[in-house]
């Protein structure tokens, strides 16, 4: 199989179903060798079987992305099986939705571990591999593709744990892009919308397939071409961006920006702050509303 990812080796977490499965199929269809990581061994093997049935190369892996030591085995599997590593797609996720006033510590910890720590663990090992290559004089053309969310960019009622993790991932992406370019590594993130196991309960009616055929707007396969392109050599000039993708739409999340300041030129008194805040509010562009508010 040939395509824009010919010869590249890709790790995709949470690739046993949903968006991750579609990413895996898209990368394989563009010539990449794919490590399909998922905690569900049967789901991972099913994705591998699909890739191999279309003539592609893939390997199933069930290592724990929340364990720093075990996540190293994902990177080792890619290198030992396919001879290298070029792309990490951090896609795996979990939801433990609850209003903040009722959220438990365990619900908080699970979501932060899978999303935010999971993004750190596997990316850290991949970066160590790529940095060592760069220091040896080997040309590196590597990619980290993270998964944020509209919840992380705007907030989402009933998902403070998920929104915090996804907002952290967006910020992590900016830092990775700034720090890792010297080694030939780009870092970008996605805020995708698609019909998956995580969305089917909350957004079942909105995301259901069209009854009379036509364009399936929320088909997770619609997001996959962007991810495959970001993982290709063609995207080497793109880093530090958060892309929003749904249906046939692609946009860039235009991040936090400072407004024009109100500057007294001296220390403020507490009594003066209220009028300064009123001036700032009058000239700001309001943020997008929190989902569900």
C-alpha cells in the first residue's frame, strides 16, 4: 500500500474502536505501519485484522498508557517490529461525568490519569528515542498528535475533570511544539467531533446516522484524513496548533489572547479596580460559551 505515510511507523492509543480505529485504518491506507494500542485486546486485534485484510501492516498492543514503565513497551514494540517510530497519536480517553459538587476523587483521578498522564507517558518515551537520533546526526521528521476537546477549549457542564484534562493537553501541546522543534519533532492537537463510545450516550440523537443516506456528518472517519496528513512528512511546517474537526469542517482553535490593557501607570487602589474591570469587559471579545450553559 502506498500513500503520503509510506514507510512511516505510527502508534495510536485507543485504536480498538471509534476515532482511534478510523485513524489506524487511514494511516494504514496511506502506507504506514501501525501499532494499535488498546486496553481491550479483542478490539485491538479486530482493528489489526481489518488493516491486514486490506494489505496493511499492524500490531496489537495492550500496554497501559497511564504507567510510565509499561508505556515504554509500546514504543519498544514499534521499534522492534517495524524498525523505527515516526508518529504518536494520543487518542485514548475515558469519561467519568459528574457535576463538580458531586464529583469523587476517584472520578477525577481516573480521567486525569488516562488523558493527561497518558499523553505524557508515551510521548516522553518517544521523545527520548527521537532526541537520541537527533544527537546522533540522524534526520528526524517526527510527530506528536494529541487529543484535546471542545470541552477543554470552552469548558463543559458536568465534565470538569474531562475539561481540565483536555485543557491541560492543549497547553501541553503548545509547550511540546516550542521545546521539541530543535529535534525535528512537531506537536499538534485535535478537538474532534465524531460518533464514538464516549459520545453515544450523551449525544446519541444529535450524532445518529442519517436515516436516508447521504453525508454522515458525525462519522468518526471524517476526522481521519486530517490526522493522517498531520502524521505525514508533508506537515513538517505545522506545529503548535489545535485543530477542530467535525463533518467536513476543519478549523484552528484561536487560543487565549490578551486584551488591550487598562494601564494606570501606577499602583491601583482596591476602590479603582471595579471601573477598570468594566473597561476591560467593554472592549473584550467574549469567550465562547461553556457547553451546556
